[in-house]
C-alpha cells in the first residue's frame, strides 16, 4: 500500500468522527505488517477525558483483532497544517512500534513523515516481563 493510499483511507474516516465539542474531525488508518489496515476516527464525549482520538481507535481495533505489528499510520484533519498525533496517541503507539512511520497529512493531502520514536523522546516504556 502506498502512503497516498493509506492517507486516503484515513480521509474516508473523517466524516464518521463524532466531534461536537471541538469541531475537529480526525481520521486515521493504521497499516499492519501483514498489509491489513485498521481505520479510526475521533469520538468525543462531554466528559473530555472519556474521548478517544482517531489513532487510538484504529490501534485498539487492530489489537482487539490480534494484530500487534505495525508499519505505518496516516493521520489527517481538515486543516492547512499537518495533523500530528497527540502525546497520548504517540505513547500508545510506541508500545507496539517505535519505528512506525507516522504520515501527518493536511486537508490537501500533502503530508510529512516522521518515525514515531523521533516524535516522543525519550519515551516511557516499561520493560515487558515474561509471563
């Protein structure tokens, strides 16, 4: 899948966003290592801390379906600026894919690409234990 195709999948999610408080719909598309794509949109709540970003929606959908290895995520909003994941989304994603390509797009489909670990340094990571 090309970067532009992944961004298009993220774009398709913006109309599904529930953003009555911020009026800032965001779409995301997460590409798994096996080529599967999980999409997400932001879902707001009057109790703001209960809201979930598009990136975390896509991640939770993927993990809940057994996918744990990811290649790239595209994030887009209707702004002239590039849409970057918030700190909470970066922290959730880095748990699974520190080298993830993060495609940050704007309303025109232009984008920049970052490595996730460059966006959240130093990252908080617990040492995983064998269970």
